[in-house]
DNA sequence: GAACACAAAATTGTATACAATACAAGTTTC
DNA sequence: GAAACTTGTATTGTATACAATTTTGTGTTC
């Protein structure tokens, strides 16, 4: 049954679960920027009507992971270079402050969780699963925002981190790991020590470093078929 | 005909136009926090099917102007005190930087537009239309963000300004004008002179001032009927 | 009057049918 | 061969019907 293949629960897919699945696929680069997201195709994949798919697509559109053009349909967003710079600028403005707050609030459980994220990211890289590593790398940033306990700003950061995965798909220049290993380790150390100023500075330079790794040339990547990308 | 009363155009209302109309009504305090937004009722008011209304409501939900609970419907959001503080904190983080950028970029046309906003706001206050004044006051902030030419951050600010109107409806303590007259004038002067540091400082203190005007007690306001509020 | 049970009505969630628009393929004209 | 036109197909936008859930109203019991 198509449902149990794509959504391993006994319940029908909801718009929320579909949006989450698509978001994860985009984040892990299983769906490339520019990929057309047809309503009928997704409805068939998830075993629901177009109504539910449309709601999911609208949700994704609001966080700018996809573009919906009236009468023309939905596709995975392809941020322009300008948007790419804007996203990283916004992160450079928000995340250092968030790291500062997180350093003042982090519990040992928080630190342990962040360390597990780093370990999982490296495991994914060694398993030749860069998409998974990228997702976990982004999640690391989202977790710091959660620890900072400012939900409004954490929501913005989550959006920016998700969009970053699109930008990385299009503009990333380096061959190495996406977020360098030592940057995340150093951040966790600063959080563990409650060193707010250090955490803030480290986060700022980490993001400036990421921003500097954007390439000025656009790239194209072969897009796997939609069904292929979503069958996990 | 119901359509031409509420939407003075010959075309049927779209989900976008409905979302905009509702957003304006919320912003001007014609619809109060907590007001139930029934799909059938809105569908009748706007002369469209529930499908279009649902799309509009989803859009408003994504910017947190309304809350949608599964199986229970949509209502205008009532931000908690915590959310209120978060929203103003986020504004204090984003808007000073935006004012700084705007000061470096403002054209004479931009300045003239901002001055018109201030004049219109005062006219609205003298016409005993505080809702309109509030909307224009918020728009002033959105315009500065637009001048700063960073669409990603401007988008966040727009969301925060809209949510601020809900917060003001619930928590505002002062009887006087919502944004004090001289604060906006001083900002425009700093922008006109290209004084980035002054613009940044003025914006920060303006927002800190707004934040300090939040009351700790919640208030209730009589909610006009939905049709009444939307008939403009 | 309060609490409970049940039925009816209202509302929300979803599927499906139909209308509107865009796209692709084939044909005609220059 | 390129451009314009026509036709058929695919896709998106919307209304409507039906299913599922919640709310309201009514009656009964204590």
C-alpha cells in the first residue's frame, strides 16, 4: 500500500506530515531547487486528495522553501544570490545573540544533546550521507535557538536555516564538511562553560565563515524523480 | 450584492485579498484578539467558497495573526505576555540595524513618504480613528524596513509589526498616541541626514520605550460582530 | 440548580467534480 | 526553418458533497 511505504503510520498523511516530509527531503537535498511539485503527483504518493497536498504546499510556501505561482503550480524555491546574502546576513544578526542567551541557559542535558548532534553528523558524513549530515548540521543551530528560549526568534532562525539548505545546494563552493567540525565543538564548549561572550563571538565568526563560502556561480544538480526522493 | 459591499472590485475575492482585508481589520483593531473566525461566515461575507477562505486563514496562521486548532477552527491570536515580550525583543534586535541601513539609503522620495505617513497618522488621530492611526504607525516601521533594502529582514519586521497590533490591543497601558509623535519625527530627520548611528540609536530607544509601555494585566475588549468589522 | 446522557445542529476536514488556465504537440503560413 | 495558429492534454483554482468532529440544546436524575 502506497501509504505505508511513504508514511509508515497507519493514519492517512496530514498536510502537516506531508509538509514535514517535503521539508526534510529538501533539507537533505533529496529534492533539488527548482523541482516541480505537482499536486496530483504528491496526492498519489501520499495517498490523499489534492486538498491536503495544497495545504501542505501552502505551509511550505510561507516559509519560502517552495514557490507557488498562481495558475502555474509549485516548485522548490531557488533563492537568488541576493536572497542568499540576505539569509546569511539575517542569521549573522540573529544567531550570535541567540548563542549568547543559550550560553546563559544551557543545561547538561542540552549540552549532551548538542554533542550527540555533532556525533550523528560525523557518522552521517562517514556513511557517505551528506544530505543527512547537512540536515543535522542545521538542526544543531535550531537546537541552540531552542535553548535560548525565545520562540519568536527561534522560529525565524528555523526558517533561515531551512532556506540555507537551498542556498547551499545552489551556491556552496567548498568540498569539505558544510559546517566545519571544530566550529560546532567550540560552540558547545562555550555553551557548556556558560561563556556568553565567547558563544556570541564564535557563532558570529562561524556564520561569517559560512557566508564567505557562497559561490558566485549558480550550479545545477540532477533532480531525482519526486517519488524516488520521497521514498524513505 | 455581498461581493461589491465588502470587496469593491468586480472580481471575486481571492485568498490573498481576504487575508489582506482580515489583516488590516486586525491591525486597526476592528477585530479583537480571540474573535472566532468561522469559515462559513467568512465565505458568506466574501462571496466565495470555504476553500478560498481556508487558504486565507492558513496564510494568516503562518504569520501568527490567527490561531488555527485542528477540528476547532480559527480565531484571532491572543499573544501571551511571554510572546509579547519576545516580539518586542525581536524588534529591538532587528529594527535598529534596519534603521541604520535605511539611513544610508534613504532618498528624498523615501523621506517625503515617511513624512506623509506621520501626517496621515496625526490626521487619523484627530479624526478619532485610533485604529487607522495604529495601522499607519506600524506601516511607518515597515517602510523604514523597505528602505533598508533587505527583504528577508523586512519580512520578519512586517510580521512582528502586525503581531504588535495584537499585543497593543491586549496589553497597552498608555492613553496617549501609540508611537509618540516626536520619536517618528526624529527618526525621519536622522534618515534624512543620513545619520546611521543616530537612526539606529533612536530606533532602539523608541522600541525600548514601546516595550516598556506594555501592561502586565490583560484587558478585554468588546468584539464587534465579524460582518460589522469587515464592512468597510 | 448541577450533573449527566443523548440527539440534533453546527463546524471543520477531506474528497471529488467542474471550471479555468497553462502547456505540449501538430499543422499551417510565410 | 521560424513563427503563428489550433487542438488536445495536463494542471491548477474553486465549488460542492460527504465524512468526521465539536458544540449546543433538551430531557432526566439527584
